[in-house]
């Protein structure tokens, strides 16, 4: 990709790699959807680049983001992770990751995978936002409210909007970005599960 890509990613090689390989590409895998959700909840109020650079450590301590295993973590695990300098050591966010794993399992018990949960809000077809710059929407407001009612934590509208962008549910690539058309083609109705 060339320098017509989204301007937000041009300041750093890590951002560029993330943008070019992951950000905004439609994601339909439950475990990866859980990973993105947890990373976004840890990012709340912090810098995304810091979270991105700690991602491998997050994967390790949160058991490769396997919701079944994370849901079984205990208060002892919370205290252990709160001492791990490789991640964000916020006890509330660590507890939220566990609560979110448990809420994810409750959804699964109802026959709803996490990916389907998010995609159903847009009838499984990505929203083409044409690179508008915003941090929340009516959609993220509604999903955040619903997630909270289901027992999810640290899922405010801004966090959910970022999650929808990252997982390609909202295509927020600038229209001049080569990834914009790639994301559009992958999010077409013919790609529906």
C-alpha cells in the first residue's frame, strides 16, 4: 500500500502494519472477535499504540483470548496480572476481561457466537462510513447499551465504535485508502456466513 492509506496510521510503522494487515477487515471469527473486544476495553482512556505493542503479552496472560479459559480466571489471577508489567495492570479492566468472557459464554449458551452477535446489528453487511471521522454513532450507542445489559464491562459507546471499526463491521477506511475497496469487497452480501 502507498501513502494514500488512512492518515491515522502514517505516523508509526506499528500502526501501518496493523492498518495494512488487520484494521477494518471484516472479522467473523469468535475468538479473534473476543480478542479485539478485550484489547479495546483495555485501551479505554489510553493510547492504542501502547496496547498494540503489548498485544503478545495480553495474548499470553489471557490464554490466547480463549473465552472459556478466561472465564475461569479467579481473583488470584487478577492479583497476579495486576503485577505483570507487560500489560495494563488495571484491576478493574482485568476483572472486566473475565466478566466479558463469562458474558460471551452466556451468549454462546443461547446459540449466539460473539461474531454473529456483532454482525447481526448490521444484518451481516458492513456499514460503509466512507472514512468519516467520528468516535461514536447511534449503532455503537445501541450495542454498548445492549452489551451492558448482558453483563459486559468497559463497553462504552466509544470503545464499541472502535471495536466496530477494527473488526470491519464499520468500514472507516478513507475512500482514498487502498484498504477501503478491499474491506468493501470482503464485506459484501456475497461474503455473508
